[in-house]
């Protein structure tokens, strides 16, 4: 072998170098000196990295790490300072100690006879170039290259296909010249930024490529093309189709959006409208929601879609009628106005969805769609035919095993047809909407029942007692909050007195209404016993504790671990028009407002008392004298509490609204509600009860009393006093009955009670009241006497001759009273 055939020969034309394991040059051939200009003494013993003008490429670094052969191009530094591109083949040479030296063979200089290593390197370089070209041309990612003037120098096959124009027609043109308008104007600006800054940019857009028929999602990369010195010589564009991930994100976003926006109210019609709003435009071009009539008319509060005139349905006589609850379209014109009623044609897609409870996907050419568009479904069939819909989804709305209606989703030309994934998405959204519709329907039924129960429990017409003039207002809470347990009452008591009651049960719905009814009945029963207000609240507290325990036991049986809250607040007031005294007690309820005749309003300072249901805590009463014409305002917290102001502001507003000169009670009620409840379309968040009472006083001429000694002769004297007073009042016709009642009551007091004994007659507006008081706390009872008994018939006679009678206990003893209607005198 001659010197020229041995690459390690000092006279060989192939540049040769050797590098040890530490990266130090150990061999430098004359051909290497000829190629790079460095003398051996200038190179040997120095780091090989000093001869490089650019870092080693990644493949060379990987080969160096693995001690594997490598061939490729390096950028070396010539002795004169310039960069020289050298093709190198590197061979590892392991040593006995495990270290590796490297032998580097370079390409022969121009004009040298080709040797075997040079041919191998050339062949490898050609293969690399071919592979790179094929990767560029055949890549499924659309790619184009632009020079420093941002003019197209080449595009691969995918970019040409998306462009819709041959490559030859686009070469030498700028992007905005090839495709003017959006989004290419923005792309041109980004290319200029990349050319100037040398940094890669990415943009995500959704548009229709010129060579495509529909819009798609694209991730576009703008990459600077740099030479060996790092100077930007051009820009490449790579467009990646991201439509499927984009649609997946859209579907997920729509499901999340549907969960957040559908079912925001407990109104059936509004829920259907929300389903149409969420899906129109983002998912379908036309949406209609049709619900069964029975769903929309489940309760009085289940409105939303009105009961409009029926359309001429195309269904058979057995088809179940539906009512359009909502409809939306991206085009002008709706598929039937909401509220229209009709029946779908038998075997049409919506009818099949209603009957089977299964969703279905239909193309425009399907026979079922064609037949339906020809003759069925009000207005919607015309929209399908006139607008050229290409696909339809018929999806039932159901919950808890029941089908409630059907939703139709339609797409027009210009959008992708529905596919199986779209059907799954529509089914998921419809399932959520179905649950919301069913919840609203069930709530409508419960609310209707609760309202009916509540109205039946509240007083239909307030009594007209002599003691006070009264009026009231009651506003149930809006549909979202549910019917509450607020109540009020006006209860006539003995001795011309009257009890005023306002209460509020914790919670909403049927449970609150039922508890309210039981408490109202209990208050009336306890009021008939003439209990003081604090004692009455104590008994009421015991009842609430018992109710809470009963409900807790029932809930635990149905669902162990369930806790149901039961509690209430109450304000109880007793007013006596004879003495003008007012006794009040409250259990956790807001204090009433007192407006004196001069127009000054203030909150009464009453002991707060615990709410009903805590058990074992005392209640206190307060007593005050009220001038005639005073106004008492009793209310529940819904009147003064609101989401837009605190209770302090509400109380100030109530006091202000009640202050001022006296006005008719109806007018005052309206003024209070207008001040505290500005007119809004939505109902209040909580029930509101307001009871106004203006006090009256009985004139001294309407009341007469006598102190009687505890002697038998007192009975005749008492009859005489009563007869003379009836004559003075012009009530002689009641003389016989009244004398008999007075005789029996005074006789009982003389025989069975203790002094002092007092007789009192009260003439009310519509009744005459006879009262006998004594110092005994023993309550008389009525019994049926035997034929042989000499006595025991007194109270029986009193009960038969009068309208009402009873006993009330006082601090001094008791009072037995009997009441006769004045109409009997006429």
C-alpha cells in the first residue's frame, strides 16, 4: 500500500486527526494542516474543541457518549479565523484501561483522487439529504419555506393541498399576496416578527383553509431558519391540524357550560330555554325543546311556556301531545313559537325518541326525515326542508325512568354533520337538562301543594275586634327559595281583649308549612286558655321541641344519620281596650314597632327570649300602657332582610316608613312594602308577613263594675245592678238572660270561692260581656246533673243561654265570663 492509499500516512490526501479520552489532539496529518491551515505543533496537545466554530451536533454528542461510530458535517475554525464546513467520520478506538481514543477522517480536498472513506461519506451524505427531502415533502404537517424577503421558496405536498393552488403559482409571492385577508394578514405580521427577532412563535386559529370546504382548528408554528453563524435567512411555516382535540375540548367545555347554565332556576320553562341557549350556535344551528303537557302543567307554579292555542298536529289520535317550551335558531325565524301544542307524527324521529327513550342520529336523505319534513311537526318540518338541514339529532329528556320531552338538534349546510360523538354529547347534555326539568317539575308540584296548604292555614279574613283595627299583608317567597312557614293571626279574647301573633318557622317547603299549621293551631288553643304571653310561649316551646324530636325519629328511620332542623320564632301580644294595657313576649323574633298618635315610631325594648325549640329556657313579658290610636307593627324578618342590604338598614327603613301622621292602615301597609321592597320582577327570597293594628279604647260608659260581699244576699243585689245597667244601655231585652247568668255566676263565687268578688259588665260593639271575679284559683266545671240533684245546673244553663263562656286566671284568682251577642237584643 502506498502512502496515498493509507489514510494514516503523513502524505495521504485525506485529513486525519486523533483525539484522546480527555479531548486532547494527539495526531494531526499534513492533509489536516492543508485543510484547516493549522500546523501540527499548533494543534497537538491542545483541546480539540478549540478547533470547532460551532458546537457538536446532537447525533455526534450521542455517539461520543455511547462510544459509537459517527459520520456527518462539522463546522471547524480555519487558521485565518473563518469557518470551514468539514465532513468527518469518527471511529472509536478502545484502550485496555477502558478509555477510548478517537480517529477522525475528513473528506479529501478538492481535486484529490477519491478514496474509499470519501466515497462512503459522500454516499452517507446523499442518503441523509434524500431522507431530509422526503421527510419535508411527504410530511403530513403542512410546511412552507420563505426567504428573507418573506417570499415563498417551496411548500410540501400537504401545504399545497391545503392551499388549493399549485406550488408554481405561489413561488416568489408573499403570503398576503397569495391569500389576502384574515387570518393571513396576521400570519404575515408574525412572520415579520420572527424574521426580526429570531424566535419561534405559535398561534392557534379556527378558519377554513383555501383548499378546504369547512373550518378547522390549526396550530401554526413560525420558525426562524438560521445559518451556521446564527443569522436568520428565512422563515418556515408549519400548520398542524388540531381539529379533533379542539372539538374534544369544545365538547368538554360545553358539558361544563351546560352544568353551570342549565337548571339555575326551579322553573320548567326557563330550564328548557337554558338548554336551547347553551346549545344553539355552539353545537347546533337550530334547537327546539318540546315537553309533555303533563310536565308543564304539573303545578300552578310550573309555568314558563304558556298555554297558547293548539296548532294543527300531524300526529295520530293516540299521540301524546307536547308543548314547545323553547326554540332557538342561528337563522331568522323560529320553529314554532314557544307555547304551541301539537303531536308528532307517528314513527317520526321525535315520536320514536319519546316512545323508546333512546336518542337517534338521522341524515337528511333518511326516509324518516324526508317523510317528516313533508307532512309533520308544526313549523319545524318547514325549517328542515327550507333550510336544507343535513343532519338531525332527536334526544329524549328523561329522569328517574320517565320521559319528560324531546330535544331536537339540527345542523345546516356549512357545518360538519353530526357524528356518533356528537350524539353522545347531546345525550349527556339532555340527561342533565332532564334531571333539572324533573327537579323543577317536582318542585312545582310541591310548591303548589305547599301554597295551597299555607293559604288554607292562614286566616282568610281577619276578624274585626273592638279592641283594634287590623290589616295585613302576606307575600310568599319566590320559586327558588320555596314556600316558607311565616304566619300571623288575630285572636279575640275574653273581656274585649285581643291577641296579635306573628311567627316564622325555620326552613321552606311542605315541612315548614305543616309545622306552621300546627303552631298556629296550638297558639289558638293556648290563647283560649287566656294564658299570659310568657307562659303561652313556654308551652309553645315544649311543642316545638316535641315536633323536632318526632321529625328526627322519622328522618332517622328513613335515612340514618339525617338531621332535620325544626325551630321557630314568635311574637305574642295581648291588648286590653278597657285598661289600654299591652302585654308582649317574644321568642327570638324581631321587636315590634310602636307608632304613637303623634307619628313617632320606635322599636319596643322587649326581652329577646330564645327561639322556640331550644327547650328549658325562660321567656319574659313586658307590659306598657298605649294611648288610644297607637299603631303596632308586627312583621317577620323577610321584610327587613335582603341580599342588597343588612338588617340594620331594613329596620331603619321600616321605622321611617311608619313614621308620620296617621293614615288608613291599607295605605300604610302599601307604603311599607313600597319602601322596603322596591318593585322588581323577582319574588322575595323569604316569606314576608306584616300585621298592623291600631288600638282603640272602650269609653268608661261602656264598662261598669261592682265589688260584692261574699254573702247570699249579694246575689239579688247583683241581679239588681245588672238590670239597672242594661236599662241605662237600652238593652232591656237582654235583661232576663243577663240576670240569670249573673245569678248563677255570683252564686258559685259566694258558695265556692273567696272574697273579694267583683261583677263587671262590658258593652262591646257587637256583644255584651258579663264577668264575675273572685280570689279562688279553682276552676269551675260544667257537669250534667241527675234528676234528683238539687244543684249542678248553673254552668250548663250559662253555656246554653250565651254565645261563649270560659275562665281565665289572674294574679288575684280567676274570672268567669260569658258573652252574649247584641244582635239578640234587636
